[in-house]
C-alpha cells in the first residue's frame, strides 16, 4: 500500500498523541514536525466546518516556508460546535465542567479540517460527525474532569476515554474524526495522490 507516497517524505504537523496514533494505524511511514505557537485564530465571520479548515490551512502556510521539495505535510484542526459556538480546549477546570454540562443530553457536531500540502500543491477537506450525549450527572462530569484532566481536548472530552464509554449515546459520521483525524477520508485522499 501507499506506493504512490514513496517519493514523498510524509510529515504530520501536529503534537497531538491521538493524531499520531491514528496516522500510525494507517501504516504510513511519517515523521512529526511541530512548530511552536502556530496562530489558531480565525475570522469571526466563519461558521462550523469553515473554522477548522481555515486553521488547518493557516497551519500549513506556517510550515510552507520551511518545507523542502519532496515533502508532503498533513495539518489538521478539530473543533466541537454547539449552539453555533466553538467549544475549544478548556481554559481551566471550571471551563471544562461548563462545556460538559452544556453538551449533556444534547447533540453537538465535531468538525475537522485537514490540509495535505507539498511545495507544488495543496488539497483540503472537512469531516463532520454528530455526537449525542446522554444526560450526564454532575458527579459523572466532575469525576471525568478531575480524573482525566481533558484540558488538551476540544470540547473538554476524549471520546476514547471514560466519558465516551458512559456518555455517548449515538454517533453519526466518523468516530475517528471525533478523536481528531478522519482517517478513512484521509486514506482515500492519500491513495489518490499522483494516481
């Protein structure tokens, strides 16, 4: 598999352990390169799926100046979208508790924007997953936040963790998208390159 990628040095531009795990699961040889302090702000006029796609492209542009010929870079950004607002990474414990209370008993959307970039071209796409949480008790929310400390996760939760086991009622779309990388769609995009 991936004979078409042999001419490229594949780079995952992310410090996310979940993205590393998912890309490794595809069986692609790659290296990690993460620039510090890439700007993740976006215009306030953007909505939903347009936000992580914009940020993924901004991340790619930040790396473009240091890319070499023959490199293929993957950048991604994931947001949780509820009530037409982004639930990003929580600022502190109270913020994490608030986010989970807001999502309890409701459906939210997870959007990931992915950008595949070389020095010659760029392709991008977004993935959308709907996630329905059951009613979470205050005890469950506090237990999860205090035990798992989800401060590095959009929406203050990891679907692959305890909260996902006990709280996720229904998923429509890619499970792996919720973890931060829609690997099935990424696979389809990668095998099309130069074919």
